[in-house]
């Protein structure tokens, strides 16, 4: 039985399954990832559709506050904080390592522990009540390059991140935006066309993740 993980965001509930794993970012060290095979290994901007960042890959880290509930087991409900070692204290099972895991992975792990010794087919739900501070950087041809904080429990799109940095300079090239991201120790580089993202409202915007480094390139005259 699969449980559901609900990542509550203000005005935007995001529901994940306990086995939801984002595979699109998996690669080798230093690999440049394009959105489609037709542009892989070239300097062409990637289509945003195939490189959407799923917030399910946000990992739990120290000082994240989480709430756990188990269906029809009210006495197991608890609110806890991830400690510096990535551990949380849970009823019956004691300390559990969740740091470095996604919500989906942590839910599956906790469900496994309860299922092993205490409950039959437990339905575990984890909700992040409050995230620890997370950051991203915007560099290159923007008005205010630097590091920025994520709004509490709110996602940030690529266009929103650029706006937080004051928008483009007169030399900024929206069609030459790159996002550097480290996933499982592997560096991924996404090449995006922010102009296309801004014009095509039907497409889901590229979502920024913690520790992303966004660079806006320079316009060629």
C-alpha cells in the first residue's frame, strides 16, 4: 500500500506518493543536461518542459520541522524537528535518520519501520510544518546579483528568482539562462530560455531548488 506525503505550501498543496522519485536529474559528475535528446551536448537553450524541477526532490535537513500522522493511530501523531545529525525522534521506533531524504523517501522509511514491528500496513503521512532557511543564488546580468532566501514554505520559479534579483540589466539575455544544480553529488547544468518561459503561459515554469545557482548570460549585439 502506498501512502501519500503532503507538502503543504501556502495556497499550493503539493501531494507526493511515498515512492515518488525524481529521476530526470540523475546523471554523471559535470554532465550538462538538455531538455530533449535533440539538443543534448549543444549550446541551444533547453526546452523547459522536460527539465521541470519536482519539489519532491527537496531533501530534509537540520531544523526542518515535520509533523507525522498515522491513519487511525492518533497516539502516534507527533511534531518533531530534524536535529544536526539528520535524526528525528518518533513514537515507538525512537530515533530515525531522515536527513538527506526527500519527504517521499522518509515516509517510506518510517512506514517500513512501523510495518516491521508494530503495525499492519501503516499509512504514514509527513508534512513539513516549517522549513529551515534555504537559499539560491542569481548571478550574471541581473540588477542585484547575490544570494536569496526562499519564502517560507513557498516555491520559487525561475522567473520569480530573476525578479527577486531586480530583473535583467540592459546587457542581460533572457534566452541565455543557466541553472547549476547538484543532485546526489552530481552537477547538472540546465540551459533555459526565460523569454520562452515568460511568453508561453501554458507551460509549467521551471522551479528553483535550494542551493541552485542561476546565471543570466550576456546579450550578443
